C-alpha cells in the first residue's frame, strides 16, 4: 500500500439529545435541549471524531446518504471527499442540514488525519498562537437576575472580561440587564449583545444608538443575517463603540463572499459546524482577511480551538450550552485561564474523545 493511501474503513454517526440546565430563550426562539450529531471515522488504525450541533435529520442524512459514498476514499484527500459529498447532496440543497452533515464528517476527517500523523491539529495546520481569547456567551432572555448573576460569576472565575447576553424580547428589560452586567462584573467588562434577528431596520438603529450610549461594543444580528443590505446600513449608522457582527448562518463560501463584498458587518462570525467544516472555515477566514474584516468563531469552542490557534481569529464564543456539553461529555476539554483557552498539545487531532458511557443516557438514535 502506498504510504499516503489510507482508506476510510467506516463512518458511524450517533445523535444525542441533551437537556439544557433550565429552559432557555433568546430574542426569537425558545428551547430546552441541544442535539449533538457525533461522527466517528475509522481508518489507518485510528478513529477521528467530529460533530455538529444540528438535528436528528443531519444524522439520518449522514447514515443514509453520505457515509456509504465516502467509505473507501483516501483519508488524506479531504478536498476530494468534500467534493464528493457536495455532489451527493445536490438534490437536498447545499445549505442547512446538508452543510451541517458535511461539517460533522469533514471535521472528523481532519481529526483522523492528524491522529494518523500523531500531531495535534494546530501543528498539522501550522500554529500562529498558543491560545485564543474567549467571550462568555449566554445571558438568556428568560433568565432571572439570580441566574444572570451566577453565570457572570462563572465567567469571571475563568478570567473572562467579555460577556454576551441575549436581547430582543423587552427593550426596557434589556437595558436593565446591561446595567446589571456592569454591577455583577465590574468596570473592565466589555458587553456584547445578540438580538438573533429580532428587530426591523429603524428599530435596530434606534436601539443600537441607545446601546452604544450604554457602552455596548458588539451588536450581533440586530436584524436577520440574510438581510445583508440592512446589516450594511446598520454597520454604517450605529455609532461607536458598537461593531455589527453576523455570519453564523453562513453555510458556504458564497454567503461569506456576498456579506464581505457588501461590507455588511464589522466582524464576521464563522461556524465550522455549519459552513462545511474546517477547510471551508479557513477559506472564509482568508476571504475575510482580504477584505480586512476580523473573524470570531461561533459556538462549539473546543471544536474550533485548534483552527483558531492556527489562524487570525480575534476570539471565540464560549457558549454556555456547548461549554457544558463539551466539558462534561468529552475527555480533553479544558476551561479558560485568564480569559484564554489553550489546546492540550500532548493530544493528537482536536484533542477530544467522547465519554460514551456518560453520553449513553442522552442517545437519541
């Protein structure tokens, strides 16, 4: 066998439905669980893992459509494997579930490749920095004052000075919660807010100006992320210190190009669990660099960590639900120190292994 020919032996997928600690809500949605679509790919005597926070449908698509098509392909030919998957899902559409399914497989392929080479993924990609700053993310709109204070206390214990809360249900309540963040955390706090597309154009502008007066520095998805023209309008008209951020629903490179070409955002968000995996994420980051737009990763902090250390990501989202899942259900997950997350360089690949016995009770299908 050629030294650089290692075939995919099998692709397995499991789906886990994990309850949130309490019911949660943002500006436009309510939920009480998170679904983890978890992929294992075997080859070359190793097992690579990848995942997406998607839905049961993504697991079904992987099992019934994608896994068979890529079994037997050369693990080292990740671009060819991704090309094959995109070809196979043509009639299902590239966005949404199909892209998230591809993401789970593609990230597992990179983990497997690095494990075969016995390298942490950041070293395979080429490291840029040793660690990455994170911002604490949660502060759900249905949280009580006590819940919000407890979460801020958790972020402070990790040395995190950037905190994002959800807004968009009640403007007066949102103002009150921003004031409380300063009270709970202190003067050095940088406040991020996320409306999850709750507002219309002029409403977002009016509220953005008020939030700027309150010292907010990040305003995420004030309107739908598909409304690129209005995002551009807001990025030009909402005053400093606020930056307009969006991009988490980018499922392919074309979306990111449209957003960047339109100058729609001050900061671009990219999520490897949605956009097609690490390869597409890195392409989007290179594109953003060409437009001089900084990038922040969306959710799934431990999945993104190695790529973030190999690129110019300014910080990562340390989302509460995913932080709990990843630290409780994966060996190798770490917690931030002084506001920064650092890979374990002694572990190959992305450095994670699912605690299957602990996860078994959440098995969905």
